[in-house]
């Protein structure tokens, strides 16, 4: 289906998604109405700069208060520990361009089910199936701390205090992993003052994402958007 915003056709094929293409056009048109962009502007850098100025002006993101940061700190203690270590193993089912992702996922899931039933087979399966060099050593990754791996893998290692093979596959940019944690060193909690700025930045990002989504929804509710659903809202009270 053709995508358009207020009668202007959108070249969705050159964007990661049709929704993103429509949002870009919606914001471009809003920047023109706001006097930040001329009718004949065609350079993408010029359009992007105008959209950035528009969002800075019209999307207000309040700074998190100290009380909000403290509540987050108390509710997420595992995120603010220093010296925390795990000894881990994994089996990587790598996803590369052109491969059948569903087939790889199915193989990884079958292997995981087998290992949950018979954990002693982990070393052999890692040597046989893993696309990581660690497979030669039974999947052994040694000791890992926070920041040593990609965020998706780190989240799986440190999300709880469990030991053993994790019951679900871990998806990262590299593929699907079967992960086993053999040992944990708990570490110590970092004081609030040491991580307050980090928490404030994280909360500000969350608030900004919500504010941007609401702003786009309001604009979409006032526009004629064809071909995609931008979850349009007709009221600024949308939550």
C-alpha cells in the first residue's frame, strides 16, 4: 500500500520501516509550519537539522528529581553493583546474512531442551555446534563482569542470581545463545551518590522516548496518514 502524509507520498522503501518514513515526513511538514524549514529545502541534512530544532522546541522533557532517582535505585539494586563476576559458558548459533533464521532458532531451541534435560552434555554440544571459538573449550567464557559483553548478553548474565543453564535462548546481535552460569561473585552495591547521574540520564531517556511518542501521536491524530498506523491520538491528554 502507498504511504502518504497529508497527500504527500512517502518513499517508504528507503527507510527501515514504513512507520519511520511516515513519522519523518510528519515531522518535516510540522517543521515547515513552524517556520524552521523552507518549502524548497531538499537536502536531508537540512531537513534533519530542522526536525531536531523542532523537537528541542516543542518536546519538553523534565529532568528527573533526586527522589525519582532514589526510587529507581532502590527498585533496581542489581544494576548498581561493583565487582560482580560470573563464570559462564555458552553455545552460539550464529546468524549471518542469508541464513534461515527460523531454522537456526529451531535448532538452538531443540538443543536447549536437550541440555535442560541432560546438562552434562553441554561441553560436548558446545564443541559440536557452537560458532564461537570458545566452543573448542566447551563454551567456557571464563570470568565476566559488567561491561565485558554486549548489553543483551550481560542482561542475561546479571538479571538474577540463578546458577545453571538459563531456561530460554539469549538473543544478541550475533545470534542465539544457550547460556550457563556456573559461579557468581556477588560484588558490592555502589552508593547512590556514585550512580545518581547515571540513573538521571537513564530516566531522562525513558521520559524523552515517551514524550516523543506522545508528540508524534498527537501530530498524527491531526493529519491524514495513509498506509501505516501511527497510533494517532486526537487529544494532548494521550498517555
